[in-house]
C-alpha cells in the first residue's frame, strides 16, 4: 500500500509539473504580437506623398492606414477633387486587403487572373495609387493616393511617401 501512495503522489507531481511546462506554450499561442505603422510615421508618409504630388503640380488626397485598415492620416490638398479622399482611402484599403499594389490588383482583374467580382466588393477599387507599406518582412500598413490624372502618378506619389521613411521602417 505504501508503494501505491508513493506512485500516486509521484504521478500527481509529474502531472502538475507538466502543466507548468505546457502553460507558457499555450499562453504564447493565445497571444499575438504584430507590428503596425505608427501615427507619426503615417503622417510623415502622407506629407511626403503630398509634397511629391505638389512638386509635380498635382492636387491629391493621401490616406495612410494601419495594418488593420484603420485610417491614421488623411491629407487632402485644397483643390483636390471631392471624391479623391474617399478613393484614396479605398486604394489604401485594397492594397492592404489584397497585400499588393492596386496597380497589380487592377491588372489581375483586367487579365482575368483574378475574379472581376473582387473589384466590386465594398471599399475595393481596381485602379493604381494604393501601395502596401512593408517592413520587417510583413505588411504594416498601406497608403492610397488619388486625384492625379492617371494612376501611375498617384502610384509615384505613394511610393515617394514610403521611400521618405524607408530607413525608419527597415528594422
């Protein structure tokens, strides 16, 4: 009988010890860490994109979103068209949602590589001017620019915004 109690106590001790060993792994799986563009960096991106467009004589709106699609910054030049802010937001949202530039997304729709129905989803646009913001091997946000005559010009301004903070994003 004495041997059984010792075995039982040992079994309980081993079982309890294993719970403590397993708990940190379970806790790590229950929590998620992420990186997202900060409001300060988002503001710098938006300012640099707007500046680039102004230098080219273009009046645009710029939206920068965090990695979850929440807008952090909206800058609209005084003569940018009324729909430009909404379109810039949709471009950033599309780039973030599909993890690609909106120019690539639009090309995928046009060549039927992607289902055309994707371009009709709410807040999704198939036109150039939206870029994901990448850092540390992942997407940390997105920028959308709208208002220039031609998506290639919107793209160039968005790229200039990201490039202006590239050294702060590379970690």
